[in-house]
């Protein structure tokens, strides 16, 4: 699978100007992008490993620049936007903490554009590990260029299906996280669109044996509408109460004072937490039915299962009658059509074949896909 990797070069002693250097590097086939660090001393170069191998790229670069990362690891780069940095002390602390992480080879955050560049070994650590350290420092970090999709997934029947989808999608290069819920038949996948596309993610799920429809979203937040009641509703500032919860992006109270919309990150907080927070403050809340209009439409699935049942019933019932009749009339001998094939078995074969391969077709397809992916399902 093609990966987006990176190398770092030292440009502080280069005789050419920085734009000329960038132009020279981006003209190399397989190179995707370049970034110059704030110190103007180093340049991060990302490239596709199937378009140009690491050693070939290093050979080309060594004729022009001093190589910084002359080690065996194939490195990855991530650009992270950081919210909450306000001073040089914050900046220094963040650079120190991330820079001291094991398998991080370069880190440089900027206070001006609230962005940092991290070069790391993605075999040993993940982007989520880096984001977690940023969170521990008291800042919010998210990947520049990060996109999200909310796929509606049909065909899941148990927790094993959920675990199988999450495991395989999280393995994909460029996917930061994948969360699937069985009840809503939906997932939330965050990924880097420069490495992987939403269609590739959907194809991965479909290869596991599930049907996928998705909507691309501009961010990772979901929106819920709640109906509010309770004696304390007039005395409590709902917006202030909920905005204190982690993962809440915005709260808008309607003019009637009994409805509100909440934009939240489902990976950080859920609707149950939001509802319990309101209940603690004396406010009862109910998820509005209109909020569920985007749930999966089960009419097509119900029609498919109904048709499978009717076919199985239409052929299965006569098969049972045939067995009973022949048991009653054969009196110790069988009616043979040809030697080795009785009339009873011939009729049962004709009746049972549609049940197996029309009504049961979906089970064979899912079983084959499960075998190909070395997993099991219901």
C-alpha cells in the first residue's frame, strides 16, 4: 500500500534561496509537499513511497543539502493545529514535551500560526499518541486537513461485526480513528484526505461484507436537538452548564426556552452524558424525534428479508409435506427414478435448492467475505 513518508534536510547553509530550494524539491517525481520550519534551518519533505523509494530520494537530496535524518526509520509527518497557545512559555513547553516523546525526531510549533510540524516513526507511535500528549499539556490539537465521514453501515448483527469494522478501518494508512455503533448502524471515521479518500474507506468496509452509504462532514462534530422541561429550567443557564462539558462545541437555546441544539464531539462526550448533566441540574431532556430523520432506512432491508422468508416458506413447507407423505406410503421400499436416486430425494432436492441458494445466498456471500478477511461473523 502506498504511504506518505518524509525526510528532513538542513537548508541553513544552502546557497540558493528557500523558494528555489522548494521548487527544486517539488519537481522531483513522487514528492508531494515541503514545509520550512520557523527557524528557516530545516525543510520537511513528504513523498509517496511507491513513486520514489527513500534511498533514491536521499541520493538526489544529498547532492544539494545536508541530510538530517540519516537513520534507518521510514518517517511520517503530521501538521497539527493547536488551540490554546497564548505565549512563548506555552510554546516552549509544548515543543519540549512533544520533542521528548520516544520515536519523535523533529518537532517545531509556531505561536504565529498556531501550528506545529512533527516528524515521527509511525510504526512505534501514532498521531493519536501525539494529540494525547498535546491534550495533557492543556491544549486542543487536531490534524490540519483532517476530514470526517459518517457512514451508515448495513449488515451488522452483533458486537463482533462492530469490532471487525473498527479493527480493519483503523489499520488503514491515513485513518486517525474509527468508531462504529451497532444500535444506530453508523460510524464516525476521521482521516487525512491527503493520504486516503472516503471512497477507499467505504470500499474497505464493503470488502468486509457490509453495505455502506456515507455523508462527508466538514468537521468531527454531530448535532442533537433536545426538548427541555423541569422546574429549574428558568433558573439554570443551559448554555453555560453544557458548554463546560468536554467535547461540546456550541449550545444554542431556542427563543421558547424549551428546545436547544448542541454541537458535540461523540468521541469525547455522548448524549447520555449531556442528558445526565442536565438532570443533575434539575432539567429533564428528551431527544427530539426530528433529530432522528437521518437514521438508516430499514425498509429495503425489511423487504429483502421478507422476500427471503416467503421463498423459503413457499419451498420449505412442500418439502416437509413430501417427507411426511413418503414416510407414510413407502412401507419399507422406495420409488426409484434411476438406480441410486429415489423419487423422494429428487423432489426434496428440487424443493430445497431454491431455499439454499436464493433465500440463503446472503449468508454464503458474507461467509466468503469473512473467510477472505480471516474473521468470523454471525
